[in-house]
C-alpha cells in the first residue's frame, strides 16, 4: 500500500471516528445507554458511505469486510459515553465534530466515487451524500431537526469540499494536494458558518397578488 493510499485509509478511519463521536453526542443529549451510543455512532459513521456504495453498485458495502472500522466507530461512541459529561456544551461539540467529519467524508466519498469510475459531477454528488447521509439518519432516528435543514451553511460546505477535490484532481494536481485542499476548503467554510452564524438567504413570503376576474 503506497503512502497516498495509507493517507486515504487514515482519513476514512478519522471520518468514521469523528462522525461516530458526533452521533454519540446526540445519544448523550437523549440520555441513551451504552448500546444506544454505539448504535447511533455506527449509523452516523457508516450511513452516508453505505448509501454511496449501494448507488455505485459496490458490494459488499465498505464496512462489511472491514471489521476494524466497526470497532473504531464503537470505540469512539463508548469514549463519548464515558466523557460526554465533561463537556460544557455538547451541542457545540456536536457541531465541531460534525464539521470535521463533513469535510473528511465529502472528500473521501468523492475520491471513492472517482475510483469506481463515476463522472466528476456524480463524484461531487456522491461526496456530498457520503458527508451528509449519516448525519441525516442520526438526526431522524433521534428525533432531531437534521443539521442539513437548519438555516446555516452545511450541505454547501460539503459540496465545496467535494468540488474542490474533484476540480484539483482534474487540473491535474497531486492527489495529496487535492485531498488537503478539499478538506481544508470544506472545513473552513463550515467553521466560518458556525463562528459567524452564516446562512444562505432564506425564502421570504410575499403578499399574494390579486387577479381581476376574467
């Protein structure tokens, strides 16, 4: 395995661990037991990648033949189970953990899609799906308003990360440069949105016009 493949594998582990931790943080807010922490953590860590693999026709899906990934997600969730009470604000911790996972998985998802032969635009879409699918499942299962539906920049950050990576790969630039740049672009945009409260312009209702009878 070359150094770049090792880097991608490391990103995969890091993204799963961070997303599993974000799922466990939601479980802590719902006061679940350890099994619930692991379940929500695993769903969050694997949800987006599973949907990506199914759409690409990659079977078995990535985690079925890699038990070490399941162990990583479970360990991250259990770590949160024993330490969540030490956090002053679990929701802020959730936002930041989710931001890191979002950027990592958007790029990893786009990379895997390109390797599988997807076109550039499809790779971007699958990168976004990889980054957001697990979080959506997490929030739906836990009866939370999904972050993707909140009035803030979220899916846009995932799209920026995936687009930057794919564009730099097509440039073409070295793969490691594209990986770091894509992750950095997505995380910086999401971080700025968290810190500054950025959001896309919402729809503003307008008074209905009166139409004369014909």
